[in-house]
C-alpha cells in the first residue's frame, strides 16, 4: 500500500508591534544606542573550556581511584595499614611554599614586563627560590621512598602499599622509584 506524506502546515511567527521607528519586531535586535556588544551572546574562551574539561576528568579519575580503594579495602583480608613517613608532611609545606614563591615571581615578571622596571626588583630571584624549593621537594620524596623501602614496603607488597604509594597526593612521585630498583 502506498501512503502519502503531507507537508505539515507552516506556522507564521507572530510579529511584535513596532515602536513606529522601523526598528520594531522580533527580527531587529539592534539596541537603540547602537552598541551590538550588549546583545551578543557570551561564550567562554576555548582555553577556559579546556581547563574545565580537564578538571572534570581529573575529578572523575580521583573519584574512581577512591572508589576502588574503598571497595578493595572492604573486601580484602590481607589489607595492612601503613604509616606515612614524617618527611611527607614537611614535603607538603615545601611544595606549598614553592607555589607561593612561583606566584610572587609571576607577579613580579608581569610588573617588570609592564614597564615598572625601576620599581620592581629582579624577578629571577623568586624563580631561583622556586627552583630550590622544587628540588628540595624531589629530595624529600626520595628520602620518603627510602624510608618506605627500609620498612620493606614496595608497590606489590600488599594492596595497601600499592594504593598508598600511587593515590596519595603527597606520595605520587614515589611510584617511579619502585620501577627503578
């Protein structure tokens, strides 16, 4: 059987009343002042969108690892809690101080490049402090790894050690050291 498809009826859009100056109706969105920037839609820059997408991916990865940790800890009979080396707490302060000095140097560089060269000292000094703190952080991570190694704690020792050395933000740099042994 053949069927016939009919075109749906066309609906004419309603027109808003004009103000008498020819600018009325829904078609002309130009403001009376003539500034088109007032009616244009705002769209965030692509870099901002990329940052939000990256943050969402990092958040979901962290949530997945945390969920895996909770499930594995609840279902494991061989789970052994570990104590973190005390140098990791100092390392947290060092990496925080490094972030602060990096921000100070960023602001000094911006002022220096903005033409305030005579009012701002050399921004390189703060970059050197940041570099020193970064190297101190790496050394602290190495010391923490040596302490864990002296306790006999390796990546594959038990489920607790594999999660602890790779999931905790303060100890995430220790995973590479296990592969180097």
